């Protein structure tokens, strides 16, 4: 097991604004996942996105990693951004992540309390799926490649009719999945197999906003409510129009919720 090296992408640079770190969903690049929301976020935040190992801008992982190690990778990345002057000293720092990126938000709040002024867990849960399911998926993808996931992901990721409504966004995201390194994808599945923070939620003190899609079959609205009920300082919101990739499916609604929440913290 090893802390993965994560590559950031500066989607909007303005060090005079608070910095918002944007986390990915499994199989996507943050550029295509969060890109549609950038026009609605750029006046409020400096935007820095990170990619999972073997996805988007990040190099493939050579060893398995846990969710705790993935969260530490985010912290290491932020330290480098501070050293390089991208994040100004004393600047407000926020985090929002989708699916595995949202699970990372909970892990960050648990392992690194106080680093962020507030965090948002988007289309995620304190436990996603089952260890057996993730381990089986990891084995399949490691042997047969990420294209085996495309059909199922197209069904899970998007609300009915979205692919027809926005072919460019959906096609870009599905191409991200096809292009992802299969072993890195399998490592991320292994991390999710071991992820379960349900019993630790009462320990979380950082302000949290949990956003889920009303049509999300992977992490349904009940998962958002569960986090909000058990974490100390958490609220939740449901977006009726989306399934599992809220920033891509309804970027305006997602950005509005994030801007309102972070501006209050």
C-alpha cells in the first residue's frame, strides 16, 4: 500500500479568491466532470481539480492504496500548491468531490480535521456498495480493461435522457472511462472495498454539505440523509434533475448549492 501521487489541474486561477479543491468520480477526469460547472463557480473560487491515479492528468498507480492514503495524497498535493504559491497563505480552503471524490471528503474530514473550512460530499456515501462487489469489479477491470464498464456506467452515471440531451458531456466522460488505466481503476475499487466511515460520522466536526441526485441508483438520497443525521455539522440537499454525476448533469444547480454553502463558512 502506498500514498498515490495526484496531479492537480488549475481550472480557474485567482489566488485572491478562496480555493476550492474539486475531486473526481471513479472513471472520470475532473476536467470533464467539473468543467461544465466552472462558469458558475469561477467568480467565487480559485478552482483546483485533482485526478485519480491513471485518470486524466495523474500518472498510474503502481501499488494498491486505501481511502486514507488517497486522502493523504490530496493533503500532500495541497502542501505542494502552497509551496508553489498557488494557494495563498491564510486563504480560505474548501473541498467538493463526487462519488469516490466525495468519499475522500469524508476521509479528509475524519483524518485531517480543520484543514478545510468546509467540505461537500457530492453523489457519495459513507459506504458505497459492498467489498465483494468492488473486489469483483477490480478483478474484472484488471484483467479485461475499463471498456467493460462503459455500458453499465452509462446507465448508472446519468439521469434518463441526459445522454441524448448533452451528447458532448456524456461522451467525454465515457471516453475518460475507456482511457483510464485499468490497474489504477482496480486499485481505486480496492480502496472503496475497504471504505466504511458510517460509525465514525459522529466524530466529524468540519462543516459538511451532502448533495445527492434524486435519480442516483449508486448513492441514493437516503445516503445523504444518513450522513447529515450522524455527522455533527452536516446538511444535505437533493437535486431532482441528476443521477450520479451532478456537476456534469446540472452544473448550475450544483454550483449554486456549493457557492451558497461555502460563502457561509
